């Protein structure tokens, strides 16, 4: 029959395509191949075998299903006339009878079958566990897996979906999925190595990041997002970054000058050093760290944490020159004359915006940025009296909480909108309120009141919200006649910042925006001046630290390409990353409260600058990490790459569209299992002990998730009674598109009723089978 099919048509027979790698497709392929025809066997799963490979026994002899099919699998895999195309689907067939063009789409395996030995070392180290399709989700598998022991092809496969939402939401694309998965396994050093691929400040960012990754976390659809940011901090607290071995770096001769030792500049220096470039960082302040060190109080970011991570960067050969300001001590032109081949401007945004109201030049008015700088450098250690902070961002919260710790009698924050519009992090607002700071909403200052040029108060006016402005927030509108006075000794404006950049337009010819930011290409960060790049807050204006880190890393790529004479933009154009194909969320997930970090007591908090949050315990961290839904399946931790001695793992593999010239096509797609969950009567999907026939096969199988032990999925105990429901799905005209019998259920039910009696179980269960009166059943429907 198969030979006749292959020879039919107009005499044009190049080969035959068989679609479907179940027993029918395998037998058809073997018959054709043994008749001398070349066969393309196309199967959408990673291995051939189909449903028969999942069965425990066959009907009516109760012979081992795998014993029967294994020789055929091996013969099919080794036959010179059979080309196995797994992870492939037939997209279309065109042409004429006997001369057909079949388009096949093959998904990447990410493992080279010609190199893979099937040892399983890659699966052993894979940190991601997920439901096994072969075991019908009764059991689990790793993201790197082989469907079953006797699978053909015998190589492993890596399951990848769309990039995890947490990683995709991070401005710097820090692979949160990977380090969270590794934390779950207690592999903290490996988790640190994953973080350091893109982020040289794990302990710092783990404390201060606004964590957009958590807003994107799909666990929030179940209960609450995973505490991803705190888990990053946990890794940094467990692994001493200075103890990690230095990488082998091939040093080059080119020198790069970096202006600014903040997160953008230091990150650029870090990644340029890894590329072998000699980087010198010029910093105007007496300490390195930029706003990480000068703008964030010690109670949020202890200086020793940041200092340790900066030392790890200098270990790579990066030199930092402090007290060296651009325009005063060095110039861009002068740096090029000294032999630097490129300059990266990461000068930050350290200049406060003014309130522009009367009395602003009075004594007792401090720029919030300058105030925090003086506090962090130890220049200001005490502040007595009443303090008013104007603004609603993180700087305002930091200034207010710092003033309280310096001894202020009362601290008040004035904000012209409501709490809902406050740009400050929610946890910062909560902490400020908990510490006793008064926040007056819908309040704006009109003028600062002074006596002998000393601040004594601020005249305010109440506001109401009008139409949205350009930021999308409702514009505050003054309420006439609502003026009132707040007595105070100090006023700390915190309404925004901008870079100190105006002089660069004259001295260097750089383009400066009307907001004072440095104009640069948004992809390459190249400015209009040859060899000069810019990034961080100097380019965007005040933004999050992880955004500045992202700029620094991308700038390092651009500078490296520039020095090598390569295209700066090639392959880096912004693109939308699909966010649709994820591992499904199980409906029976237990809701677990989000882990919270312990805090020091309130007396300690307000008495000094000790770190408020204490981090996770190991037990907390592993439990929190275990909540990850593994959206992408493979988390790209690259543990498999390190473990594979055959060098078979290749994460760069891509999907392929293949066109095959064939004389004939045989369709053997198999059966589609009916989903009984759509019928409430059976409680399938709601009660764990209601299973389909194929799930029962995997429970029975010695190679299944329970190693052949007859146990209930709900509690893994032996059942006392088992019942089968017959004719579910196949002839259900309400839910199926056919009304005929699938012709397998009755035989299948009898076989499955006999099988458990042969399994080693308690005598009580054996006796129970003598009076079970509801045999059944296959819950499926045929596909014709």
C-alpha cells in the first residue's frame, strides 16, 4: 500500500513525507523505507513514539508497550532512508500529484544531536522543573529534557518560550528568571554569576531598585509577585563579590576616558575592562558612586555595600581619579590629546531645580541634593528645629527621613498633588509615615518667609486637581483664599534635577537639549562629536539607577565597536519581544503570601542611619524563589553549557523553514484527547483523583512518575476503590464535532481494569476489584 502511494502521480517521486511520529507514522515510514523510498518523518514533539510510547501495556495481551515499540523506534532512528524531523510541523503542501512541495517549520532544539551523547548532565544541573507532557502533567521534567528514556532521537532538548516578563521588563534585562531559579536550588554563587553578566551592582540595586520586574511578574495573577529585587540582594549578601575569581582578560592598548563615577560610568568601565580596554574614570567628588553614594542615605544603602562593588570593578584594572572635575581639571579635547581614543560622559544630574518663589535665597533653604550629599559625606551630622521638604519624589522622602535622623524636631513634606500621583516608591512613603513624618497633600508653597534673612516659615496654598498635564497626571490648580502658613526653620526643595552641562556646548560643541541633557543616539549613545558618547541621567535626566546601568552597558558595547571600526548600530535596533507564549499558569496553585524582609525596630531607625531592611533568611529566600512560575521554561542560566562535556548545547539555534520536494504525503496525526474539564459533572481538573485514561497509563507505568506504584495523585496513598466512566467525549455531540464511537474505549477500559490487579498492591485493594461495576474509559475523540 505505502509503495503504491509513493509511486503514484506523474512519475516524479523524490521522496515521501509522513506527518506524525506515532506508531502509524513510524510503521508507514519503515514500510516505505524498506521498499527503497526516502522518507521524511515529521513529528511536532521532540521524539517519535506518540501515544503508544506513553502506554504501560497493550491490549489484549498486556505485553509491555515499550518493549513492542522500542525496536521500531531504533530501526526508524537508524534507517538510512528515513530523515527524522522532530520539533517540526507540516505547514502546507502545494504542487501537483506526484510533484509536491511541503513546507515544514522546525523549532530549534538548542542541542546539537550530532554531538549529544544523551548523558543527561544538562538536565541534572537545570534549575527549572515543570509539568511533563509525556507524563500528562502527573509528573515533572526539567526545562532541559528527553521525553522518555528510550526516546528517538536520543538527544536532549531545551524548552524555551517567550522571554520571561520579569527579564523583559528590566531596563537592563537582568535575567531574574535564572537567578531566582538558581536560588531555589541553593546555588547562590551561580545565581551571582548570572546577575553579573549584566549588572556589576547586585547588592546596591538589590536594595534600591523600583523593581519593574515585579510589576510584570505573572505570579501577581495568582497572589502577589515574587520578591525578585530582595532575592537579588539576598544573593549579594550570601556571595562576597570580591572573592569571585578574576576572569582571564586579553588586555589591549586602547584607552577610554569616562567622566563620572556613578552607575552609568562605572558600569561602562566594568564592561570595557572585560573587553580588555584600559579605562580611567574621572570623578569630581571625593568619593566614587555618584548619586548612589551621594544621594541615597545609608539607611537604604550602606556605603560598605557600594564600596565593595566598586572595588570589584577596580580589580579588573579600572582606575578611578577622584576630585577631578570636567571643565576644571580635565577637558574632552585634552583627554584625546593624552591618548584616550574615546570619551564617555556620565556626569549625572546633580543640579537641583529651584522653586522660583520669593525668599528662596534665605538662610535655611538647602538644595535637597546638596543636603543629602553633605549628610552622606559626614559634613552635616546634626539638624535642630522644624524642617519642610517640598516635593513628592524619592529624593524628597530621602531628605525628609534623613532630616529626622539628624535630630529635626518635626519634618513635614508638602506635595501639590494627592498620594495617588506621588512619584516616590510606595514603600518609601509608607516608611516615612511610619517614622512620624507629616505629609500634606494638595499643598504648594507660594513664598518663603524670613526674618533677618533667616527662614521662619513658608506660605502655602491649597490645590485641587484639574485636567491631566503632559505627564498624564492631573494638573494641580490653586484654590483662591486657601492660603496658610507652615512654621519652619529649614526648607529643602526636592522638585527635580538637571545636569551641569551648559558649559559643554561652548567648550566641546556638544548638542545640549533645552532641559540641559546631553543629546545622544538612543541606541548607541554616540553624541554629535566623534568619539564622544553620553548616557545615564546626563542623557535622560533623573531616572532609576538600573536605567543608568543599562546605559553604561550599552555604551560599552558601542565604544568597543567604535574602537574596532565596526558598525555601532548593527543588530541593536529596538524591537518588540513577544510576550504571549509562556508556560501556562496552573489553576490549582496554592496562594502564598509574599515574603517580607524584617526591619530594625523604630527606635533604632530614627536614632541613626543603620540599614532599615535586614534582608531574607535562607529559608525565606528559597521559599520565595520556589513561587516562580518559570514563564519561559528554560531560564538561560547556562548551567547546561558548563555541564555538557560534549559541547552539544547551542542556545543560538533558530527556527527553520524547510521546503521538501516529495512525491506523496501520508497524514498520521493521531488522536486528540477530549478535555473532560469542560463538563462539570466529572470534576476533572477540580479533583486531583479524577484522571483521564492516558494519565492513568502514566500512573501505572513502571517508567512513570510513580515508578509503577498504584497511588492517588492527591496524597500519594494507595487507593481503596477505582471506577471507570465509559463513553466520555467520543460520542458527545454537545462538545464534539462527531457522533460516533472511537472504537477503542471498551477494550481500553478492560485492559486498564486488569492492569492494577497485576501491580503489587495491598490485598484489600485486590479484593475491591471483584465488585467494581463501572468499568471505563477512554476520555478522547478520534481525529479523521
